[in-house]
């Protein structure tokens, strides 16, 4: 057993974690809905290309969307049924995405991969690619690509921080699927040719820390409860002491970081021969009657999830996909679950701020708390004035969009949105 305390970093913020709403609620499998809407864009990179047509019969875990490049991922059916539509749908996030719509016939037929003959790194990576596995912590980067670095790595880090308030899906998986996580971790390490494995878990999850203390070949690092501890760069520093320079990636310091749900999906693909067709997420907040941790079929509508959780409470004023810090506020319930979903929050007026922003008072709280040591007030000012060259000069591209600045702003400035807009413009204009 190897447990040690992680390093501290001096910045970031401390927020109420609000996890008590459903931290002790076991994961429940939600019944498959009557209809699923499966997006072809559930990952970073090029969308998958639909390979089915309207009227086709499909079964669970049948390939319906084929990867369309190196940075892309396969998409599988999550139910048995009939394809009733292939449509571009504008979701509640405001983005138009191509969806394959399948009417569930209630069948239980499934497709499985063939057993793996040998467990060589190339074989494992190919199975992960075939199964459509991407980073399930939210980023959605194809995992097979991440496990094929161009340089030799020496450390695999599993992100068990789950520092976002309200969310408990990773925590519940660490308690309920400990062995699956362990086995998935070992396959990821084998694919990378790595022996040193670390799992970083925040100190507010003692049961999870205890669950992994029984594995002698995984080092458990107890992390300070601090936001954004789950950021890759901060997680790497706090677990290894290595600093990832601005503009560099974890592999530049010899590390690979994987999420809890991702390594479980790896285990299922390797040992159980299953493609990725479901996910685990948290439904929480004061605006939902029955907060829960759910395993759901990919493509389930948000309206079906709300109904399964007892419906909305009357004073729910904001819906967020993800956590309250880095999640995206939604304009309605026209949304369908994707591989990368970690939760849906329904917040009341007591849990969120709906005040109109006022002028910046130059208090510098945003800069004092920025975990990347940026000056958000200047970046926002340059972004709003259209001076994107200066926004880049002040480090806009290094922003994590973690929300620490906006959380502490007394003027309630939408700093993250402005910086995100600046980053988008910098890329668009190729500055």
C-alpha cells in the first residue's frame, strides 16, 4: 500500500462542493428510452460519418457512425430498433450537430467484438480505437491517439479529483467499480509501456482513497480539496512535482492523464468486448426533485432524464450541462446525452447568480485567484474591444476556462465567456 500527500499549489479557489445532494446515492441504471438521438460529434476532431440509412434495423452496440480521420471516433447504437431519421439538430448549447435517431423496439440483441488473442500494446490501442473510446472527463480526445505518443512516457496518472461541485459520478464509480478501474488502468499502462501508475484523489473522498489503497502497484496521492485540482497541469504538478510549461502538453513532461470513466470503458472494450454505448452521469441541484447518479444509454434526451428524476422543482432557473464551474448553461432541454457528459444540474435562484454584470472595478481578484497566473480583466477588455493580438499577448490561449475568475468577480463579469470568445477569434484569424 502506498499513500502519500500531494503537493499544494498556491492559487485557485475553494468552493462549496454541494456533493452531499447525491454523493451517497448508488448508480442506478435508467431504462432505455423509446427513442435515442445519437450525435455524430461526441469527440474532439472530425465528426463520425453515418453508415446507416433511414429504415435500417440496428441492434445494441452496432456501428452507426464511422470515424472520419485520425482525430475522430466511431459511434455505436445504444439500443435495438429502427433508424427513423438522420438530422442536423440544434441542441440546447446552440450548436448544430448531425444525429442518428433510433426508435427503440425493446429488443436485447447485442453485438460484441471478438476475443483479443494477444495483449500487445498495438492490439490494445486498436481495440480502444475500434470501440470509439474518447476522454470521458469532458474533453473527448480520442483515447487511442492519446495512448500513442511520439515520445516515451514514464508515468500514468488517473484523475480521481472530481473537483467540480455537485458532480459525483466518478466518486461513485471509484466505490462501486473499483476493480474495473484497476483493470482498465493496467491495460492503459500496458499500451503505454509504463510501470509507474498514480491515482490522484481529493481528500474529501476518504472512502475512494481507502478503496484504492489495497492495490500495491498503484500509488494513491491524496490531493488538497481545491479547485481546479482536476486540471491536467495542476494534477500533474500536485502528484509528481513536474510543471507543464505554457503551450506544452502532459507528454512533454513524461505523463499521460486518464479519466476514471475512460479507463472503465477500456476495461469493457478489452475484457468484455463491448463498444462504448452508455455513460454514467450525475443529475443534481436544488431544481430537480430526485438528484441521482445514473447509467444511461447514449442519446437519451434530457426530457427523459428529468422525468426519471421526478421532474423539476418550480424555482429552477438555470440548467447546466456539466459542473457549475466549467459546464455550459443551456437555453432549454433540447439536449441528448453524449459520451462526454458528466452531469446535468438544475439550479435554483439561491444556487446561482442571475444579476446583470456591472463595470469592472479593477479589484484584481480574478488575477489573484487565477490558477494559470493570468490577468483575466485585461484579456476580457482586449476581447471586447476586438484587440485579439493583445488578448493573445496577455495569455488568452493559456486560459483553462475554469471559471475561478468569474466566481470571485464582485462585478459579476462574464470573464470566461469573453476569454473563450477571444480564443476562438485568435484561432479563426490565425493570430
